[in-house]
């Protein structure tokens, strides 16, 4: 099974540590709602940075995978080109180049499959980080409304 990339591991670990720290601090000593809101905002900034970092790492992985897919498409086109030279099969004078392209294509398949699986795992990890961010944002918004720092009218976009 593919492993998380290093930036995603770091982002996920930092986010988890911060969340555990907030819970532990809340259990050890009571915190005023204002202090809780400040802590939530700090954690929200950390979560946002983790989410942004994770999403940027995903963009880079996707770009690399698209580049790999373009190379696969190119190799496939070369292979098909050799196979279409003669209806009886690849001509003898082109056979070595055909086999080289064919072998290169087949040898690259496991790495491409692993990269695709890793991207899926990392995408799921990013979704979790973003979900944690959104849950934290909802908590911070609810607490800010409770404290009167913001009101419901501020959150709504007027319809025109």
C-alpha cells in the first residue's frame, strides 16, 4: 500500500498534535470563552496552513502524474506506429526500436500504478485535513456568534 508523502505526513501530524493539545489544555484547566476563541483561531490558522500545504502537494503530484501519462501516451503512439508499418507485423529493421519502446512502456507501468495509488491515498488525507479545518471553523464561528463577536447577518451574503 502506498505511503503518504512527507509533506502530507508532516501536515497531518502537526494538525493532529495541535488538536490534541487543545483538548488536553481544555481538560486540565477551564478556559474562558474568549481564550477558547483565541485558541480556536490559532488552531484554525495552523489547520489552514496544513490544508493549503496538502493541496499544493496534491497539485504537484497530479502534475507529475499528468506528465507521466503524457510519456505513456507518447510511448503507446510509438509502439502503435511500429505495429502499423506493415500488416504482417513490425518490420525486421524496426524491431529493435519497437522492442525498446515496448519494454520501456511495460517497465514503467508498476511505477505509474503506484503513483496513482499514492495520489489517491494523499487525496484522502487532504480531505481529512480540510474536513478538520472546516469543523474547527464551524466551532470558531459558533463560539464567536455566542460571544457576540460576529452575528448571523455578517455571515450571510445579501441577495441582489
